[in-house]
């Protein structure tokens, strides 16, 4: 009998469905099936692949409410977020790649500037890698995997996706949409399970691993894959900072940080966790932040009156409780929140604001990934940047400033892959915006052109159309050739016009006019 993975609604702790766990022994065979199917899928025209993905987009649109409800029931986030953020952004991912597939994937000319190479055929071509392995998390169970699955399939790859064991049902619905849209079943397969299945997928014959999750697990995958010289794209943890400048609009900024810190119960890799506020506005800002945090309504995600749902699982709840306990022991002060709600079923935790001193904020802090925001007053922008960049993470950051030049200047100083000015989180839902992390937050790219290139063999092809003519740099080497080459460098690169003119005659004389003009010459070899 196959072992089952049971999905639990984290708001009610009731079972909502189950799937068969994938036996580790089955994964190599799944890869073999994918490799066979990939050969046929790869050879489809781009127009044929686009048609399949276009149908998938229409099916997702038709089933948007059903898919959003599955997300809410399986991982807890409010229905409005599931619908307006996850499903809407996923539809946009499909639309973007289908619309721009030709520009992104068709062969393109690569101009060459050197006079000796001007007449050459020079092209970049884009070929699929083969079978790709993807491991995705539970916090955005539709958008995160789709952000990689869609460009992978469109570009002619096959995919084995291992979703989080906490959101298997969302992945199941997602795959079914692609199959109904006409995608061959073995081109997109699901591996259900946990750590054991993930390790087996990394060890399998997939060409490349795409992972989104914690830095700890990502590091293990990287070391494991490196032993096999297998390439990886790793989108890992963050401890994202917000800098609130002295000229920031307090009303607007406090609302933005409440949303950026507590949406999805704070379970966003690019959610705001550390807030550095100019001391000149700190007290007024903190008052508004606390007041707005206390108005947030906790409850089941299916209720239209819920702002914050539960944490996704019991492990998350225990982690958040430990963070609060440790923070108190280290001298931080809880301003609001700080408690799990024990009077109801589910993994509910109050949205929490913690005051942290600047000297304490210099110390390393792990990713929170929950409904806690640490707030610290700072003397000026320079101290804010210094404290923000002190983290070992570098995924994303936000700047809140009235003066746009000030905001842009600070954004350039942040050590992170993404910076948003006067907004938070939503850049991940912009499919053309490449996404990466610095430091311990990531390796490689997802989304946009750079993310698509990660799934391709980007190959350069060069051809000399005058292929019956000996090249100047071929054997045999002679003294006059060296002299001519030396003079040619003056001709091509000297900033002095008279020096270039002086070099022109020796180059023509010593190299030979026929050579310079790329005309046929006698091969002396």
C-alpha cells in the first residue's frame, strides 16, 4: 500500500485531502520517462508549445476561484491574497511568456564590432537543457513553481516538480490544468514527498536543479549537487530590511510596512522583517505602526473579513514562539502582539512589533518568516544602510522616502538583489523583473530574460561566409606578420588620429591589401 501525504487546513486542523507519496525508487524511472517525452516536446515548434500554454492560461482563468480556495485551505492565507496575488500573478506569468516567447527564444543576431569580423555570421541560439528538477516551497504554492515551470516548458524542457508536502493539492491542480491544456503527461511530472524525495531528485539524472526555500536546505542541495557537477539555481532566505527616511509620508509608509510585514502571515521570503526609522519621526511612526497592526483581523482565510490567516504548519508556530522568547531574553521589548492564540484550533499567532536597539540590530539575525517586525530608531540614512547591510542575507529591501533622488541613492547602496522604493513584495509578481539574491540569499536567477536563460543552453554560433580564404592569424607565423599586427593595433585603437593614419600604410603594405579587404589569398601551408 502506498504511503499517503495528508493535507491539513492550518486554520481548522482538519484534513482536506491526500495524495500518494512518491517512492524514492520510482524517481529514476520518472526521469527516464521525462527524457523520452522531452525529445518529442523539444521538437515541437515554438508556436505549438505556445498554444498549449495559452490554453493552460485560459483554464486557470476559468478555475481561478477553485484554485484560490485550494491555496487558502491548504496553506492558510486569506482568500483575497490567494486570488489577487497568487492566481492573478500566475496568469500574468503565463501571459508574459506566451506573448514574448518569440523575442526571448528565437535565434538572434549578435553584431561584431571588429573590422576583421564585420562580415561574419554571428548568432546566439537558445536550446532547452532537457529534464529539469524543481523543488518549491509552501508559502506561495502556485506562483513560485509556475514562475519556473512556465518558462521551462515554453522553451522545450521537461520538468519534475517536487512541491512542498504541505501544499501537494495545489500542485496537483496546477499540473492537471497543463495536462488538460494538451501537455504530454510525462513532460510535467510531480514528485510528492519530503526531504528524502528531494534528495533523490537532486541525485537523479535531471540536468539542473531549481530550488526555492531556506538557506540551510539550499546549502545542502548545493553541496550535494556540486559533488555531481550539477548546476543549481537557488532562491533562498532573507531578512529583509526597510529604511524609513525622515521625509517619508508617515501615514502611507506605516500602512505599507504593516502590509509588507504581515501579509501572508509574514511568510514571504521578501517580506519586511527589520525596519530602520529615522529618529526624527520615530515616535510618530511607531504609534501609527502599532495602531494599524492592532486593527488586523486574524481568522480563517475563507472569511472575507480576515486580514491574517494562520501560520502554515505547527513547525512554523513553534519557530515563531522561539524567536519571541529569545528576543525577550536578549533585551528586546514587545510593543504589541507576541502570543499564540490558544483559544481556537489552528496555528494562529498575533502580528507582533518588537523594539530593538541599534547596537542589538548590528548582530546577525536569522530569517523570521512569520508575523514579527523588528523596529529600530537610527540617527541618519548612513546608519540605516549600515545596519540593513549587516545581515548575511541579501534578497530584497525597501526604501521609504519622500524625495525620489534620496530613495534612488539609498536603493543603490543596499546589498540585495531587489530593492523597492515606497512599496514592498510585489516585484516578485512582475514576470519580466529578474529575481536573484546576494550573500546567503541566492545563486542564479528566476523570472524575466535572465531566469529563462537559466533553463537554456545559450549557444553562440559563428561562421565566416568567406570560408576559402586563409586567415591572417593562421600558420606559418612570420616577423612581418607580427609587425603588421602591432601596427594594426595602432590603427584600430590609438586615440591619436595622426598615429592611426601613420599606421595605415604599413598595415596595408605588410599585410597585403588582399588580406585586409578579405579577398582570396594563396595558402602557403
